[in-house]
C-alpha cells in the first residue's frame, strides 16, 4: 500500500521540521515539504509531534520468566514507552563460547514484539586480540567490558587489541564494578586516558539502562541511521505525540520521560503496535538487527 503522511512535525536534534512523507511498502520513498502532486490516501499528522522510535539499553530482560510475565515486561518497559528496538548483551565467560552465547540469547528473544540488537558483555580478562577478532567475524556491534580495578586496564596489550579490531571497529563500552563512587572515578579516569592515548573505538561513559540511547551512541554502534531515524529510504517507524498544551518540548528525551500520557501512536515498520492505551502485541514480530559497519555514520560528541 502507498500512502502519504502529510504535515508531519518531525522532532530531531531539538528542532521541529515540517514535512510530508510518501510511504511505499513500509519504507519512506520521499520526504518533501509538500506532496500535492500525488494522489494517494493521506493521513494528516498536524495534531502530533513525530519522533523516531526510541532505542534503549536493557541487559536484564527476564527471559526465564513465564510468557505472560515476559509479555507484560515487553509492554510495560518498551511498547508503552515508545520503544521500537532495544540493545542487549549476551554474557560471555569464555572466548570459545561466544558464538553459542549469542545464538542462545537470540533464540530466547524470538518472542520479542520489537526489534533487538545483540552485543556481548565480558570480564576484562577476555579483552584480547583473538577475542576481538571473533567479535569482528560475528559482527558484534558493542562489547561491554566489566572492569573492577585500574591495574586490569593498564596490563592489557592495547596496541594489539586496536589492530585486531580493525576495520570493523566495534566500540568498547565500560561497565565499572568498583565498590564505591571514588573507586569508580579512578577506574574511569584510567579508562578515559587509555581510550584516548590508544585511539580505541569506545563509549566514554557507562551506558544507562532503560534510557533512550543518544544518536552519538547509536552511531558509534552502527545502529543509527539504520534504526532510530526518520529518513528518506528508511523504514517507516515512528511515534506520534499529541502536542502538549503547555508548549512544544525541544528534546526527544523530554517526551520519553515526561510526556508518556501524550504518546498516541507507535508504528514499527509500518505496523501499529500501540494506539492510545491499546497495545497490539505481535509475539515474534521483532527482528534481530545485524550491524555490518559500526560508526559508518559519524556524529560528533
């Protein structure tokens, strides 16, 4: 089906842009200020603010729970918040098991109603050139590294690790496991210094769970602009918020945190997953998003 979404007020990078979208086969075929020359069914989006679907980090999805509890989790933590994809991680304790660990997590996510991206989470001892070469072969978009003290970081062969990451260059994301705030600050300072000195693709800070990932973070992992973006040639995935009476917010994070009651519609790849308070739960309709090139599209920090 081909149709037009006209007068869409797209919120992106704290700016509202008014455009009309020509949608064909659940993709945005054309984006222009006006599309008057086309004669297709039209949907007026003027009463709404349109955003891309949110993508959050969640590494603790209760996949072992009964299906009705897992379904409730997906609805509560993702769909009702306007999330259309999430980043998660397979816990890897041994280098030889990584491929099976990812495969096992992917199998347990088959009932997901929204899209998902799978990284890996490892203890720092596994951060070796051979492990990073395996990540490159498996197209792992993010490696979460658990760090308990600064000495662990200082002793790693960073030059060899950097060479083994090239040219895929999936970023490292720190998980600081220090016992208190002061200890974590010391570890972070060492992490920051080494990442800068060794020119390692990395996230500067710990990624927060259940928070929308910024475009900078999504770009480093290669998720943006493939996901989390409304663009010509891209999939038709978005949220529609009723315009707040007190004025228009200027940040997408404000909508996520403070205007959940204004979220009217969520669409994932052309299919409505939420309309008002009604959720259309399609078990298994979520797709595993594979990242071919992290940081292909760069956004400045």
